[in-house]
């Protein structure tokens, strides 16, 4: 925490100590997470990168550069919040997929309304999320992620739990990006026809970044809340071998719990 705290908050209280700890340390590994990989960095980082992607989308070099920046940031976030991952192949694949999608769609939209062209970055981001998150967490899909009981005691690793966790993260990432990448294009398309932006075209980028940031302030917590961080699934949905082990060791257990990641 930084800045001034309300007078009724004592950070020495256990609940505030836990809140600060949970915001900075990985729930599974206990490692301290780097600052830009934490959830607290999502709004300032995404508003800047997304705003620039949506401002500088008309030329191929700008598309390549900002898609690369975006996927590099996503790689840092995925790495920081990993359960386990294989970074190199996933990073290259996601960046290539995002750039190819953006360039391909840009070529297709050259002869249509400029408004449609503004949605190219969103399509590229959505496509990249569907590629980079499963790829970066592909080892989880093979060997599974830790599953615990109600008290946090580890009962095994499950690839089925990993599939559910990854699907939830993909959906929440795309939905999180949607307001900031779908609403500003309409506003900017109108604003850029006004005399003010025609006179000061350099203002387009900061205005767009501000609009994206405003949307993300609301979209980020809402979409993080779509699925609980500590997700769960029925024991009967786990792998047959793990079900048997769980029923033998914990016959009363009905649901297994796991960290879905970010």
C-alpha cells in the first residue's frame, strides 16, 4: 500500500497484513511477484498499452510494435501468476498470432468504414488470448495443477482442474478487454471529426488512453469477480485415478479447490 491511509485503517491488523501479503505474493509458490505482473498494475499498464494500440493501428510497423508490447506484457503477467508454464514457445506463438490477426484484419478493412478498422486491435487481442494463455500454461494441461480440500490440504494434481482454470482466465481476459476496446472507438470516431482534434491531432492518444483507463477501472474488478480466484470443481469431475485416491484418503470430500491464476 502507498499514499495516505484512512484514519480507521491500521495496517498492523491481521486482515490488512493478509491483504497486503496476498496482493504481492503468489498464492501457490509464496514467491514475491514483480510489480507489473500483479493485479494492481493491470489498469495503468493496460490503459496505456491498449490506448496506444487503438490509436496507432493504421500502419503495419505501429501494429507490429504495439501488439509485440502487449504480448510482452501479457507474458510477464502470465509468468508472474503462473502455476507452471513454458514461456518461449507460447510467447512467440501468441505474438505471431496477434500480429498476423491485426495485419490481416487491417488489410481487409481498408475499403470499409474507418470505424470498423478501430475494432481490429480488439479482435487481435481476443485471438491472442485464446492462443497465449493455453500455450503458456500447457504444462499444467499435461501434469495438472494442485487441488486442495476445504482446509487447503493438498490432495493431488489435476489436468481437468487446469482446463477449467485456463478457460475461466481466457474468458475473463477477453471480457475485461471488451469495454475498453469496444466503447472508445465510437467516441473517438466522433471526436476526431470535431475541430478540436483536427487542430490538435496529438491529443488523440492521451484522450484514448484516458477513455480506456476509465473503462478498465470498472471492467477489471468486475471481470476478476466473474470467477473466484480460489475456484472449485466437483470431485466427480476430476480424473478417475485422482477421484479414487481422493475418495480413499478423504471420503467426505465433495469439491476440490484450486488457484485459477490470472
